[in-house]
C-alpha cells in the first residue's frame, strides 16, 4: 500500500530564506513602538498637560458669562425645570459676575445673595454657590428679566432696579428688596402695575 504524499514545505533558497536575526527584528519593532507610546515620560507629560479642576471650572464660568452680556442672563432663558436643577447643583459665580459686569452694584448684588465675605470668596475662587444662595440669585435674575421686558431696555431696567422708590417699602430700591420672598413679591407686583399703566 502506497503512502499518501505529504504536503511539500515551501522551498527556501539561500537567497530568499529570512535570517533569524531579521525575523526577530521585525517582531520586536511593533513591541518597541507600543513601548514608546506608553513610556513613563509621555504618560507624565500627558498628566501634566491635563486641565485641572480649577481650569475646567474657569472655562465653564467664562462660557456661561459670555451668554450674559446681552441683557437678560442665560439663567433667565433656561426652562423652569433646568433652573431648579441648577439651583440644587449650585450656580456658578459667572452668572453673578455677569450682573456686576452689566453695571449692577457689586455691594447690592452680594448683599442680596448672602454674607459678604462668603460670596466675595466664592466670586474670587470660582466656587459654586450653595442651593440657598443659588435660589436668591435665580430669583434676582428672574426679576431683572421681568424688568427688562417691561421697560424694553436693559439700561432702563437697571436704572429702575437700583433707584430708591417712594412707592416701595422704606423708600428702598427694588434690587435691595430681593433678599426676601415678600420683598420680591412687592417688586414683581410693582412691575406689573407699570406694565399695565396702574399707578405708573
């Protein structure tokens, strides 16, 4: 009985047979390439270039502040459910700084939102407001937005918000009354009277 033929191996000539050293080099090249990608020096460099939390917070604050230079703040344009979520999470100080940049008195804004030393520190260090402070800021932004709609002009609204009025309790300015719910209600009612020509 004849034996089946075996599959022939490729015939390597002495000129085409790969040298062992050459094969080893080709195998080692990808390994060296991968090693370069994950070298400790490169990893350390990437870590050093990675933005810190403070840088990220500043970038976010700058982006938010850019939306607040055209009258009504970005916060005022957000749907109610988004504002509620922002208040719970803590509003970034950029929204408060935007009010100041528009010309609102820094002292008055800070006083309405919370203790002066605390709020000044958060403004300086880009620290989010707590929920109570955020709620006061959201309330202030909402009333300012209402005033801008009534007067049709951010400058006129700002002038009215900061000017003492004999028609308000204690002859205070509307802005100074926004530190309480009852004071805010008085201001919004006064704006509605102006809007509809009642006791204007």
